[in-house]
């Protein structure tokens, strides 16, 4: 039985009881916890009502990405998988999606395949999204064994950071990685498996976005989804901020060109981890709510400008490098009364930031920055 500190008084019970600190007051029936008995500890593995449940399978990795949000460790962490094997039967059958992440999950070999199989058997209607660098699938036999599981709704999210192999290999700090990743994707598609290409955008690769989009469109037209992602300021990204950071507003032309080209080729494309005020309004319809609830924060002024879409929020990690990209101040139009028809009119904020009116969202004109913002 689980009790919170506040519930402890006056409720004796003969059942084995764990007293949870009040910081776990959000726990509800159906959540799955890991309780350490030798060294008292309590960890939340799964929240029944959350849309963002994922499991770390290993911290080991054969990449050392410049912006890795989960820096790899060369250590034996098989206990993570052992724990997951025990947790899977406890997960709610109605769960919409589960994520597997790392490290590099496929380094687990046969145990990785068993996890996918167990997920299929225990939760046949739950989507499974797996983050992998794709290199293990260069082994056609491994790709075949993965496909043979026949999970009804599984997607592999595989990163490609540039169409130039040397740039990709530099970003992931592994020689030959680009070639193995591309060959792995080809093997997966040979066996009819779903693949998502993920592109984290930063200063080292933003200029390559249009060329990468063309490479995907011409050589990987069969991929199921492309995710163009903003940089998450955590892990190695913090240590390499001077090398990696570029304000998304500065690469909006490249982002627009890449998203538009992929759309022209009929490739489903989404933009993750970007606020509307930092991207071209013509591709707002590709921007999706992607920041997990436990990573998200809402900043003053966002609700007034973007209504419901403001709930997409900002990444919680570290400061907001483009936090001046919108204002909560009252703004006045210069000579334009009709916001609906005004796309290029200039709006001056009382603090001097210039904004332009973008497309209407939820009945309100959305504003985006045209200048005078903080890049760090």
C-alpha cells in the first residue's frame, strides 16, 4: 500500500506500506513505481494519465553526439531492462504510446528484440516509438529478426544530421556512422518497417537543412516521417553551447525551405521544440506540441499571443535563449485596423521590440518577432 506523508496519521494498516514524500502527490491509481528496499528510494516509471511515458533501456551508446541530452556511460546497466521486463505487465492496456530511448537501445541485441516482442504481446494496441541511431540494422539479419516480430504499430526514430557524411559523423563523433545509418534505414524499409528521420538543428548543421531535405526526398522518399527539431539545452548541449547555439529565428529561412521541399515530395514533416514566434508563419501548420509535460514551462505573455497553442510551452532546461521573441506588453498597430488581412504590417511594442502580424490562431492575430531580441 502507498501512502503520502500527509495521509499517514491515524491510518494504521496491516498491509506492507510505503510512505511517499508529499512531492509525489501527483501519483494516481495505475501509476507504476520502482521502490528500493536496500537503499530506500522511490522512482516513478510510468504515469497512467500521461501522454509522455518513455523508458530508458541503457545509457551505453556507440555515438557521442555533441548535443546528446542523455550523455552515454560505459557501464553495465542491465538492471534497467530487467526492471522494464517486470513493469510491462503492469502498464495500462489503454496506453496510447510508449517510448524506448537510450543510449542506443539496439546495443542490447536479443534483449532489445525481446522487449519489442513483450510490448506487442502485453500491449497490442499501444504504439511503440523507439529512438535509435539505426546503425545496428546494417546487419540485415538483425533487421529481419526485428521485422519478424510484426509489432502492429512501431516506429524507429533515426537521426540524420546532414547529407554530408563528414558533417553527420562529426556531430555524432563516430567515423563511418552516416554510411551505416543510411544502410540500416534501407534494410529496415526492405522489410517494410516504419522509419522516422529526426534532425536536431544547431549551428553546425542549420545551413545544410535544404540540402538534407533534398537528399531525403531523392534517396529516402519512402521514410514515414521527418521531424525537424529544436535544440534541447541539456546534457552535452550545455557544455557545447558556444559551438551549437543559434537562435531558431536566425535559421527560419532554411527551416522553411527544408519543410516546404519535403512537403512538395509528399513526405510527412513535423517541426518539434519550436515556438511559433521563431518560425515562418507559412509552416506553422507543421509545428506540433512536442515538449513533454515534465520538460515544459509556460512564460508570461504566451497565452495572450498564441492562445491554446501557447500551452506547447518552452523547454524547461536552462534559460530561454530566445525569451525576448514575444512580449506580454500591450502593442498598438501603426495605421492598420484589420488584423485578419494584415500580414506584413509593423507593430511596435512599448519596449521597442518590433513585431509583425502573422496568421490568425484561435480567433486572435499571432505575433512574431521581426527584430531586437536576445540571442543568448
